[in-house]
């Protein structure tokens, strides 16, 4: 099953991209490039969902 989430991306004062997922409390990550950020935010979402819904 596939889920979609809105992701807010901002750039901080040090030049890092910061991604937050408003629908998942505490779900955020950062990276120096957008390519890496996209991979990391997918991983962060998976981990946040796993913590919210343990097996």
C-alpha cells in the first residue's frame, strides 16, 4: 500500500536543506543536497510510520 505525505523543504542559514512532514510528528531530516534529502525523507517517513504503528 502506498501513502502520500506533504513535505515542507526549507534551506537553513548553513545551506542545508531541511525537510519536515507535518502529518507525522517529529518526522524531519536534513541534507546538503536535494538528491540526498529526497532519499533521507523517504527513510524518515518509513521510520516514523514504523514507530507510530509497530507490528
